[in-house]
C-alpha cells in the first residue's frame, strides 16, 4: 500500500488491489502511479462527485486530463479509480470544491 496526502492533509491510500483494478480497466494508466498520486497531492482543481467522492483533476497534456476519484473522511481516505478524459467541460458542470 502506498499513501499520499490530499490538499486537506488527509492520508489517501492506494492499495495494490485498487491499482490492479485501475490498470486492468484503464491500461493507458499503467506505469503512471506517481502521476496518479501527484494528482491527489497537487491537483489543478477538485470537483464534487455524485456519491460524496472528490474528483482530483490534472491536465497531463494539452486537452487531456487525469481524473482521480477518491474518498476522504477526517484525516483518512482512499483512491477509488483513475481515468483520462478530454471532456473537461463535463467536469466543469460539477461543483468546484478547490480552489474556491
């Protein structure tokens, strides 16, 4: 298990099981674990998810964004998944939590 810190100072876990799931579902993320963790630690923007999760977003290349949904409660949390999108405008319809 690997951990990183969220912008709120919470310890966010990435387990081997979750990483295996992410890479199986989104093979293009294979080899990008450090980038996934950095997206939690240093996001460009965080949006609210539909079920209480937070969506950390970082532009990886022009027009291509890495989205890392994660749960956070008190000072603990975990990464749910990670995926790429080019549909940033869809994310912008959500409530922006950070920066305010």
